[in-house]
């Protein structure tokens, strides 16, 4: 394999032009490439290519148009990230409340192996998680203001404080190994069953990390799929061989999870914000259609209806295993 060589800004511009991209303001293009990184910006080229074989841009593709898709993804990602943080905080608060109420608020109480699943196949996972949490107490006990306050004044760190310094991934992992009854109590607050939440949390944790590191969001596909929900049916997602085409491991699937875990007002506000950035991108596109972008995201044209669909309490509104 031939090693990739460093390319100057002038060379980067010439590469794009040689592939058929129209660059009217080269000074502006070079400023963007320096600030945003050629490699990252070029990750948004796929919808603008004629085909995968010759790797040439469609006729009329401009630098500004591809950059608009880049900016759209950044804005979309920032909105999703904001509401993922809301869910993260809610989950930490709910989990710490439920466990503290049942097992106590001192480390020696809530960090007992007996508080978690008795499944012998998950014993190693339980012990590993307890080690991670105890490590966080050691590391943050004297560094984080909240934990330092409790250590200094009370000699312990209650779980509702500790969760502030735990990652979403650790809290997600902790949920996986709770006792069945504790999982059910937490899941019930979201109006889903425990099996559903077990599927959802690692997906949310992965998206949280993706957003935090500014990876490409709009066309991301997760390895895990969510199960069919009433929302797939009400949005009339097309099916092929009894399987929904969208909303399984794409952005629509993420929005379906957010629909079930955010409160009504937050989800409505998020939908308005997302619709605004979609509208801005639509205005800036001319070589491709906004429908092409939405298809890449797994989003039907009626995706905004999610905001007006009321959450149900019946079994149909829960994900089936």
C-alpha cells in the first residue's frame, strides 16, 4: 500500500478540482481546509460523487455545497449532543435515586457485589464495574469539587454525587448488571421494559462519544439494531420481507430512542431545532436533493410527526424482544 503523503493547501485544492469540484474562491477554500481539515471535510463527499468507481464529483458540485453538508452535520450533531446530555443527566439521577433508596448512600452500602445480578456468567463483569467505580472515587475524591466536599465534610461520596463523574458508558454498563427488579423500576419511568432499555443505553453511549469527538453523524449506522416499535408503524415506514427499511440502526432509530427517553417538551424543542438545520441545508443544496441526505440518514419525509405522536402506555408502545 502506498503511504499517504503530506499535501499543501494548494495541492488539496488542486486534488478537488481535478475530481470535478467547482472552487470559485480558492482563498476561502484554503481557509476552510486549514481550519476544518481536508480529511474530515472530504468525508462528506460521497453523496456528491457520480459513482464509487471513478470517484469524480457530479457536474456542478461546488466546494461551498459540500461544506454546507459538513456544517449541517456539525449543527445536527451539536443539537443531538445537547439532548443526549439531558438523557445522561436524567439517567444518572434516576439510577442513583433508585439504588440509594434501596441499598444506602455510602460506598460501602451501594458498592456491594450482592446488590447486582446473581448471574454467575456476569460475575466478572460485576467485579470489573465495581473496580471502575471505586477507581473513580479514588481519582475524583480530591479533584472534583462535589466529591471533595463530601469526602472532606462527611467522609464518603453518595451515589448521587459519584454519578456526576461517571461516564455514560459506565452508567450504561451498570444498568446491564443490576438485578431484574431494579432494572424494571428504572425502565418503568421511561415507559419501556428493561429489555428495551438494555438495548438502548449502549447505543446512546456510543452516539454520545461520537458527538463528543465530532465524528460524522448523519450517515452513521450502529452495529446493534433497535426492535420494532409503534413509531415505525405510525410513521408508515416501508417494509421489505417484514423488516422495516428505516429506523433500525440509523438516525431515525436514534430519534425513536430519544422520543421515548426525553420528556415531551424537550423532544418537541429538539425537533424544531433539527428541522431548522435541515431547512438551512435544503436552501444550500443544488447538485443533490435534501431527500438524498434524508435517505442517507434513514429519515422518512414525515419524520417530524414523531413530535406529535403521543407516548402510549400499552404494550404496543414498548419494544418487543
